[in-house]
C-alpha cells in the first residue's frame, strides 16, 4: 500500500510542478527570420495604462480565444495576465523597470510563449520610433491605419487598426491575432 501512496504522491507533485513552472525567458525574440525585437521597458507615454482585450489567435488551423489584462506603471513596470476564455489563467508575465522578464505558466498550452505575446503587444501598442529602436533586421513603417514590418521590401508583419479592433498578421510565422478592447 505504501508504494502505491508514494507513487501517487510523486505523480501529483510532478503534475503540479509541470502546471506551475516559473522561468526567466530571454529579453529578445525572433519575430521573423533574421528579425528580432528586444523586449524592453514601456515608453513614458504608456505609463499608467490598463486595458483588457480579447485575443483571437489563429495558427496552423488552430484557433484560441484568450483574455489579456495588461497593466503598466512606473513602480511595477509591465504586468500581463493571459487567461482562457473561461477565465483559467494561462500565464502571468512581469517586467519590473530595468529588470528581466519573469513569467509563471499555469496551464501548459502548446504554442503559447509569453515572450511572443508581449512582443506582439509591443508591436501593436508601442510608438513606432520605440519599436524601430528595438527592432533588428527590419524596419516598422506607419501609415496611420496600418503598420508594416518590412525587410528589403519583403512584408514580414502587418498590423491593421480599425476602431476597437486591431489585427496583427505575421506572414513568416503564419499566425494572426485579432485584438479587441473590452470596454469597462
């Protein structure tokens, strides 16, 4: 009997450890081939901003509806919580000012990397000049209703703004995210 109890206890501990894993990811992500974005502190004009958005993510014939809550302030830096549509937390990401990113995953959902979600949020919300300072291997262009990340005339990412809905398409990574602000 004690062998069964020890085995069950070990299995439960391993399951809980796998479900709640804390890690410190790198501060640079590759958003396309030979194109990287440095994940940095928010620019001053975004300080004291809070929003909730529904994210419709389409990737490799799979679709996910996620809820994201972002808080930015001078003392705490960036705090991002991403949940399932049912409200189950997937991960919490924190980036204190001047410090590396810390992330805690609660649900092991394949293909969802907190660093890439933060990178996409930066591409949509940070000022273009700030993105271009953090972008390597490409440049972001802005025409008001649309942003494009290009490398030698090759379109890598397009971001289209239309009222409360914003759509990001990453052509090289073959995914699309639709951001829709939740009115409070």
